């Protein structure tokens, strides 16, 4: 994996860097050529204009009419002027003067002594006579190397009598371009080297946690959930490692709860089945006398109902997890339901001598929910509250209305729930009374089912508890509208009515 990711990163970065430097070199080269061309043209123009101005003034002053006459009579003067011009011109700028026929009459900057015998092509002279000549080349062999050339006409009394040409080679530009390209290439190599080192360490930083996660995932597949990925830094990879460790902790907790659940279910199935089997065998073989048959048959019935509750809870969990449990929403009186449930625990309440309180904002309060599902939740919570109440303790059911919500709470004084167990009471398979000392019949599924039902109603359920003092479960329901209540309790029309 490491080599694969490293190769991909390195190839990508190298291509980006090389492409960037190629683009940079292209842009710089274009800018340099354009700048050099503009600078060269300006330099040649200023030089040619200066020579033309001088020659035209001297011809007017000396009274000569042709370039050849002027140069013949004033050759020393022109030579001296050329010498002065060299002080202000670049080394690669050369000059030469021609007549209208293109004959070279005087020159500066050319080492070839035969240069003066050459002739500028007629088409170039024609262009000079127009708007001036600008171009690249060797003037059909007049020049020994390719140069940038600029030619301007020389006038005498408004009539062209010759031309002055200024030209320069591109050797300086070539040297500058060569130096620039070498610099760019060296810079590119150094950047590539730095990139190689950086990518190596960055890739190692990214891949190492991923490799650790891969090893941990294999351990999870083998059923070992105690492996954790080291977390360093605060970047996205670190966040992924933290999330991975949290997932591992959740899997470990889930596996622990599953094991506990299976143990509890096995115990809950085995105990009543053993009891039922033993009593039935005793009844059949006559060990139990006839006068005791009814007593033991009642015990068998209790165990059968206990098994039935366990199976029903397991089926509920299965349906909830599969999303198959459907809810029929309708309006009903939650206060009346709470009274019925409270009365069903009358004997248990009397045995514990509980101090019962029943508080409601109104005599009747209607909610919009699935009646059977809410009955299951409220019955289970009330049953737990009675079961875990201390003798003589307070037992309270309170139903209040707040902002189109109905709050139902069941409070009892007793052992309560430990602080470390509170966040887990609604998790499936979780059972706070692991010793089964207080709850010998529970499966740890009732509150998970309650939470799932309340969630399906888009409502909330929570618990408040202080260990050793009290526990209170609260859940919310949507208040039914007047129209929903009227529809739910409307009498059906009589037969034959219009």
C-alpha cells in the first residue's frame, strides 16, 4: 500500500511541478523575447534617427546634394561621428549608410573590409522609402549572420538621397535565454528533490495509521476488539483514527452486551423450562400429591407466561431492527391509560406500602400516538418503578402539558441507577442489575424497546436518577388536536341514517 500511495503522490507532484516550470519557462521566455525585441527596436530606432538627423543637418550645412558627395567630401567628419556614436551604443549595434540604389557608402561595426562593396536589395530600399524598414534576416547575404535590422530614409530638401541602417544580433538574448533556462532547470531539480523528501514523510504520516487500522480490522474480524490505533496530531487522519477507536470501543461494548444478553436469555430460558419440566415430571410420577396439583400448576403457568414475555420481547427487538413494526396513530386519553396501569399494580403497591401520588394538569389529556405501543412503554416503566422501589417509598406518576407536548414521568424512591449506568440504560442487551439480585425476570430489552418506540414517534425519553435515592423516567408525546380527538371519539352512524 505504501509504495502504491507514494508512487501516486510522487508522480502527481512531479507532473504538477514539471508542468508548472514548463509554463513558467514559457512565460518568462515569451516575456524576455518581447521585452528584448521592444528594447532592441527602440535602441535601433534612436540610433538610426540620431545618425539621420546629423547627416541631414550636415548635408544642408555643406550644401552637398547626394550621399556619395557628402561622404566623399566629409568622410573624416562622418568617421569621427561614428567614433563618438560608439560611446553611446551597445557593442552589438552596427551602422551603415547607403544611397538610394542600396550601395553601402559607409559603415561601422563590421569587420569585413569587403562589406562596403555589397548592395542592399531593391525591395528593402523601396520599403525604406515608404514608412521605413523593420525586419529580421541577412539582407540576401549582405550580412554574414542573421540580425534585427531597422532602416530609415535620409532626406535633402524633402527628397530621399539615401538611408541609414542600424542592426544588432540576438547573441545577448540567446545568452540570457540559455542562462535563464539553466536556472529554471536547476531550480526544478531542487524542488523535485525537496518534493520527493516531503512526499515521503507526508505519505508515511498518512499511511502508517491506515496500516494500523488494517491490522486492527483483521483483529476485529478474528473477534479481538481490544486493539486500538495510535493517535498523533490533530489533522483529518488523527480524526479518522479517533473515530476508528471509538468504533472499536462501540464494537467491544456491543460484543460485551451481546454476550451478557445471550447469557441472560439462556438463563431466563433454562430456568423456567427446568422448573416446568421438573414440576410436570413430579406431577406425572405422583411425587406431588393431588391436593398440591393446583398450586404447582399455577407455578407452571407463571413460568410459561414468563417465557411468553421473553419471546415477545425478542420478537419486538427483531421487528424493530428489521423496521417491520408499524404504528397506528390515533388520539387517546393518556391519563385514563395511566390510571388503568396504576390499578393493575395495586397488589404489588400494597405489599410494599408505597406512598402513591398521581398528578395531572387536567382530568383528561389526549395524545396522538400508537395506543398499544405507548401502553407497552408506560406499563414497563411503571412495573420497573414498583419493582425497584424501597418499602414505604414514594411512587409518583405525573402528566403535564407544555407547548403542545405532553410529558409523562414515573418517579420512585429506591436504589436508583448508578451514574455510570445511566448513559446505557436504553441500549439493547444492557442490564444494570448484572447480579440479577433485584430483577430476576428482566431481560434488558424493555427500555431499548421503549426508546425505539418513542424515537419512531419522533419524541424523546430520558432518565434522571441519584443512586441510592430515586429514579425518574420521562417521555414526551404529541398533544392531540381538537379535531383528532373528535374524530377518535365520534359515534358511528346508525344503520339506515342518511
